[in-house]
């Protein structure tokens, strides 16, 4: 069953008197439980597409349904609620709050959701344990390595148990060994916890961890390959 259903999405940007299509009639369906890499050169449309999936941007025309809900009919408050309940975000730059502990960083999405403190702490501890950082709960980001910071970010992304994880170049700031460790956590989230993961990367070795690779060029999908296992 499709979790993501994008049909005929067109996104046009205006630059002075000129306009160009960042997305050019793009259609893509992603089923629940898939692990998909989005690849393409700079300017290919992959970032625009990911911003649309994360409801941070809207197409000029076309449709986008997430879990059966029409994302283009929702207002800003409704979209913020959808992002909090149904999506977890992992970024290249970790996006942790520097003056708060790992535990407090992981708690943040639950604060927005209005979950009581005792329950927040319990669930944040569980999420940190999943990523192997149960002994780092009281550490600040500057007391952790890049890989550990990214694992805190992953714990924060999963703490509300969203069905969808959107990861934008999550290994871009990490060395090879740490990148492998982080990607193994994504595989675990997908295979053991059933998370649907859409991951932007320009690195073929990172895309190898994914079960499906969609390539963009000039605002178009030029290939969509499901790997045989």
C-alpha cells in the first residue's frame, strides 16, 4: 500500500523574467516499508522533491497524498501537525540544539506534541537506546563525535514513532567508517521497525544500502531501480 503518492508534480521558479521547472511533471509512488534513495546532481530537482515530501514547499500543480491525506489541501497548522506526527527528519548538519543534552534534544518533538514530561523522558531514553547512546544521555552535542550527534538526530526523528523518515544527505559530514555505522542504523529502522525511509544522497556507496534508487535529472525522474535481494 502506498504511503507516498505524487502525481504530475510541477514546481516552477521565477528568476527575473525567466522561469524554469525544478520539477517537470514528476510522478512517484512509495509503498509503506520501502527504503528509497533519491539521487541526482545539484539542480536535478531532488532537493525540491524532498522539500515537497516534507511539506516545506508545494508544487504549482499536481497532487501529493501522504498516508491517504491530501497534503495540498491542508493549512500551515495542519501541515505542522502532520510533520510532527507522521515524519521524522534527519539532516546533514544534525540540527541539534547546542546548549541542551542528547536527552533534551530527543525530547523536543514530544514537547510540540504536548506529551507529559515523565512520558517524554521515558520515550527519549528508549530512542537513545535504539541508536546505542543510552550512556550519552547527559552529553552536550560538543561532547560527542559527528556520528554520535547524527545518531541523536536519528533518535529524535523516531521518538514520535512516525511512519516516514526523510533523510537529507545524512552522511554528508561524516567519514567513511562513521557513515557505515549510521547507514546500518537506517537499515535497522527499515527492516526491524518497518520505517519507510526516503534518503537523498549523491554517494553511490550510500545508495547501496537502500532497496530502491530513484535518479533525477533536470527536474525529471530518469530511472527508478528496485534492487534484487
